[in-house]
C-alpha cells in the first residue's frame, strides 16, 4: 500500500437559515450511465470480462451496516487493508494473532468474495521488536513470519502482497531494516518462503508510483525480469494507482503490457484518484474520465487480472488526512451516493459508451420563518444541453425538523429522509430551464447539508449541496 497510508484494513452471483445555497458552483457533476449496467454490480461487470473488481476495507468500518451492505454486494474481491500487517499479526516475537484479519476474511467468505492478502514484508507498521533483531537473525525471523502467516491463510486467499514498497522514486532500494540488515537478497528470500508455505496462492510485488514508465517502474521491471530468469517464484505485480485527477500516466497501458510480457499478472491494487477540494462538476467529470481510462487500460491487457479500490467511499478515504486540501478520491461520496466515476467505470467494464449526461441542481432558500416553523423554496435547474424529462430531489432533515406539506411536487417522507418528485406539469426542463417547489416545515430553519437532485434516467446525474 501507499507509504503514507495510516492504519485502515469474490462475490459470484448515509448557516444561517436565510442563506442561499447554490449548487451551480458546487457538486452538480455529470454522471454517465448505461442502461445495460443499471442493475449489475461492478463486480459482476468485471467478472463478465474475466477480471475482478474489489475494494479494500478495515475493521473499524465494519460496524457501519450501510457500508458493509455495499461492500458485500458490489464487489467480487476484498483486500484486508491493515490487519494482516506485521504489527497486528506478530505483535511480539513468536506470538501471532489473526483475530482482526479473520474478521474480514470471514466476512468476505460469507459474501462469496475472494481475498487478497496485504502485506507480509513492509518497512512500515512493523512492531518495534523487529528493528531490534540482530542482523544475523533477521532473515530467519522474516522467513518464520512469512511461513506462519501464509500457512495460516493457506487455501483462502487468491493473492499475497509478499513485499511492499521496496524501491525509492529514483529506482534505488529503500533502506528499510530488511535492506540494511539482510541486503538485496531479502526480496527473493521472502518470495521463496511464501511459495514454500503455500504452493497455490499468487505471489505479488506491490508498490506505488509504478503505474507509468519511469525510473521506479524500470527498477521493478528489472527485478521481476531477473526473478523470472532465476526461477524466483513471482506471479504478479501490484500497481497501487494512488493517482491525481488529470494526471493518469499516459504510459499506463504500455507499462501494464510490458510487465505482462515478462510472464506475470498485473493488478491495480489500491486505486483512488484524488482532486483538490472542493468538488465541482468539472472536477467530477475529469475524475470520471480518469477512472474510465484506468479501467480501459486494464481491460486492454489480458494479464491485467483486476482492479481494487482503496476502499470505495469518501467517508473512509485515507486521502484527506495525508494530503490536506485534497480528497473526494473514490467512486462513492461520503453519503454512499454513486459519483460520475462509478458510472464511468461501469461503462468501461461494459465496453460501451456513457449515456448522454445531464445535470440538475437544487438551490434551497428559506422564504419565511416563525417560532417553531418555516417555509422554504427549492429551485430545480437544468445546467446541461440535454433536456430533463423528470427530476427527484432528496435530503435528510436536520435534527428536530419535520415537513408537513409541499406544493409543486410529490412529497414522500420516511423517517428523516425526504423525497420530492416533479409534478406532472413541471418535470420537463429545457437547457438552462428551472422550476420551483416549496414546503412547510416544523422546527428550526436549518439548511439541509445533503440535498441532492437526480434527473430522470434519460439524463441521469446528481447535484449535491456542499
């Protein structure tokens, strides 16, 4: 995984009351869709192409039932994001603990999902005692750790990230404790130990910033080439793919192909594509294009076996904590709504073109208020060239609010979730057209934080109040 990542972890068949909140400057992103994948998951679409599409996860997220429902249904593969790492599995020398890792493996197995093991040897997230092992003993300690963990999960995993992030950006070896005390041979020795412990699991080298051709990927390429020539058991290369919107390497497909030509598989193991915040329609569109391009690059190479998101929702993304001012890196937003990136991935996996893109916006303002109640008006607008033939606005009521009635729209309330659909006479909006609906509420006139507008399927997309 990515070197700055903080602790985180196969399926077959969530101002002022009078302020105006305008979506036109915010998240009104165009969301490409294709009717062919409307009821099909990304995992199923990928399997139809002979690939998997997966997500990483971590134990602290599992109590979130909405999260785990999507995790268990949308993906065909799961990566254990953190709790197979050395600090968790062998916290003191010779004492092994797989309790946390087993929780995720058990969950994946119960959902019929395949599991990727991550990771056996890495310079980060090591227990302190590893650094104190004398140089003459570390090779045997490393072998023992690999043997014990790989043997424990034998027959239950499809891949192991055997060694993670062993190279610097210039292609030199990272001066980890293993490099310093064992030397260049430690990577080959790690792979040999893993193969001895499980003859069937696929063994991978995994790293970041090796997606494009350059000094770092060249160094990994030469290592893999050497391993294949010497009979060192390596089955694949994991390209983490922590990318930036607008900066997907132009040589991505070419690079995947050159590794495949060495006789190894390639997996995109930790995909996310971050942007500078705040989100906008233009940034979402750029990100969607990039996600589609990454999926297409993988599909273009027969030995690119699958894609794994580094978790699937912005709610649990590692990016904002490491890159201040950046985020919104994943295909689901923090409220589990599918972003344009999701539909671009689906379109790439179907091999089709995205459907015509539409946009609608929902602009909210309070029109009057009194003690214990208020009225509000929502302007629904079309910001795209294609007509909108219908719209739906949804939001979650702020604490203490309720809605008693609405006009110029069809109101449904379920708990704190409010849905207003167009009336028979105001669903069609031409380019730059708009309409309004209103409602009466009880409680304080706080502005909802998650008001979303979705056009009818012919021009489907969403705009979210931010």
